[in-house]
C-alpha cells in the first residue's frame, strides 16, 4: 500500500512478495513503499534484516510512467520512519 509520512517500517510491518497488493500504485500516487532486505548484502550480520523506504510517484491510470524520487534505509536493523 502507499505509506504516508511518518509511517514506521520494521519487524511489525506486513510485507508482500506478490504485486497483488500494489493496486493502490496503479493510479496517480505519490508516497512511500516500505521494504526489507538481508543485511548480509551490505556486510552486516547475516542474521539481521534491515528496513527502508522508497519515495515513489506514478502517473496515469496504469501507474506508468513511474519515478523513484528518493530512498533511504536503516543499516542497523532497527525500524525506519518515512519523513
């Protein structure tokens, strides 16, 4: 779903591996998309999960074209909040 400002992304968040939940991005939208990733990819303990967000915009009824405006992640494994 499109996350608002000040949303927390962390261990208590719900994540989906399918694009079925992406319908809210198909129309014109500007917001945040939370993600998690294996911290071992950036040299942190392989047992840790890191969290981040993508600031994203879509246009048109189909969601295309889409743009990444910016992104951030927390490399400590703690939750991160959107600005």
